[in-house]
């Protein structure tokens, strides 16, 4: 089928990447049509890479091809995930002020909307009425999940799980869940040491937007994080990989059962990991997280001034520290194991390992995986050399060392996690 995936601007936009992946795995052609606001959460390059199709948010792009009419005409199914209160209102009113609403006006196929918004917005009479009208017109509007929302509030308004959205969408189009469904649960070892546990791994390097075409990033390839996800899946765990700008070739090597949630910036990665904390038994922060981001992303491409450029940076949240705090406050899965990573360089006066040991005690995680990146070892390479530390009586105790491929190293990390949980 030709499916249009309409993404509107909410924090849950990153979850649409998993909907996209699930639909493509089932053999469907997916065209992503984001709203302008959605592109502030997940950028066009991500959608283009994941869908293999061009992305346009404006009706004035590719006008010669009458794109805003063609996309809607040719669609066999439109899925809106997340559908914000604003998008539902514009759709109900029949506005056509961007590519997505224009597509909705020209589409004659089934439309399935997965709303995500704060509870008050979902329960507001305006939204209630908009949803009722859209349902009368034949739309399927999925009930949002209840649970913790962005910020401290909770209630109905969470975007349903990607697999649930896909199920509703394919049912509306008269199709079953498709052959991909089985493959995704295959390959798990039900008797493995992590069977029955959920493991969340962050991987890759976050990117902080500077202007529409530039970002501040780092050299992390995500290979180590992907290898950890694969090792956890093979040890029997249910695995979610929160992937920050990891190459699609690396993701393609993951076992079928691993769920991938794509993020770009530290804030998105934070939201994704915080959202998983209540379900995850083990959380591994392998991503290289940018400590700073530009105070403001320029709306237009920055121009040369001939006078140099100063960029004001503000500090990003410390995701691992926030996960440690959430667990201490009882907001996370009980008995959760938190694992940090430290890639350090050292000097003759202060070896890299000492920085890592200090970091373990400062961060308050259960295990810290240290690798020495003096002379740029580890980044982008196939092999790695690590030491795993745990805190013991106010000091860092080495509990495992390993060297070899990132996959071999990952198996040692899993063994250290199992040992820590059995302690
Ligand atoms: N980390 C995080 N949030 C950040 C920075 C780092 O969760 N904003 C996590 C990393 O994923 C890793 C661990 O914290 O698991 C250590 O990351 P590192 O960059 O080495 O630590 P920092 O706290 O940034 O310390 P410093 O830059 O001072 O070395």
C-alpha cells in the first residue's frame, strides 16, 4: 500500500519513526508528511532517510508537480501520529495551510488518527467536538493511552504504542497485522539470562540544532549501543534502542525483535528515556550526549559575517542523573539497574580510569562501563576495550574487563548486569 504518515508537532513525534519502520517492515511504501511544527521535533533528513522518500511540509514545495494534490490522491491510507489538538482542529475545519492538511482534503482513502496531547487539551469541549465530527466523517480516531505525559502531569493523552497504531491503521485499510509481526518477536531466547526483562539502551550521538542545515554533534557511531541492544535481545530481553542519529546500516544489523525509537537532540533522547523508565528493568546510557546546546536555533541559515561567530550555549539536562533521581523518587520500575558509560582520555598525572571511577561515584548509577579514548580509540572502530565498575563502600570496584569486538564486549557487559542484579 501507499501510506501517508502525517506527523504533527508534539513531543511524541519521535515515536512516529517507529510507526514508519513497522509499516515499511511490512512492505508498505510510506511517505512522511510532517507539519512545520513537527520538523522542530524530528527533522526532514531523518524522515527522508527512514522513508527513502522526499519530505515536504509546505504546499509551495514542488508546486509544478501539484504535490499537495497528488500525495493525497495516491494514498491508500493516511495515518496521523501524533495528531495534535491543533491538527485535529485544522482538519475538522477543512483548512489547507500546509502540505498535511492539503493532503487530508484530497485523500479519499481511510484516515486513522492517533492523538497525543495533554489531558486538558484532549478533554476540552473543542477537541471532543472535533474528534466527534471527524469520526462522523469516517475517520478512525484511536483513544490515547493514559499515563505520564511530558512534564509532571498524567492522564489520557499519551500516544498509543506504535504497534497498536499500526494495528488500527492496517485494520482500517482492511489488512491484517502482516508478516512482519511474527518476525519481530522471533529470535528471542526465552531461557536467556535476561528473559522477561525490558532493557532500554541509548545509542549514538545527539545533535543540537544550530540552524536549518547545521548542528553541533559528536563522533559516536552508535555501534557499541547497537551491539549492546543485540546482546540484550539475544539474552532474552525485550529491547528498546533509543537511537540518536545512528547510521541506518548499523540499525539494519539489529535482531528483528529490537524496537528502535529514533531521536535527534538531547532533549528528545531525554524524553524518550524518561518515558521508558517506568517499564525498563535495565537502562543503559551508551549514547554520547551533548552537554550543551545552542541557546537558540537560528530560523534561517547563518551567513558569514567576516567577523567570526560566537554561539551562546546552554547546558543540557543530564539524562543519566535524571534517571538515577527518578528511581530514587520511586518513579521508575522497581529494582531497575542503571548503567552509564564513560569514554575518557587521561594524562600521566591523571589516568583516564581515574576520571571514570570518579564519574561512577558522582553519577550514582549501578555500573559504569569505561573505555579509554585517548588517541581516538573506540569511536567508529569495530573493537573496544572496557572495564566495568560498580560502587562499593564509597569506591569504584572493577567487576569485569573485556576487549574484542563491540559485540563481544557487549556480552561481558550483559554478564556484569546479570551479576549485579543477582547480587
Ligand atoms: N550522560 C547523560 N546526559 C548528559 C551527559 C552524559 O546521560 N547530559 C551520560 C552518558 O550517556 C554516559 C554518562 O552520562 O552514560 C557519562 O557521560 P560523559 O559525557 O562521560 O559525562 P558527563 O557527565 O558529561 O561528564 P564530563 O563531560 O564532565 O566528563
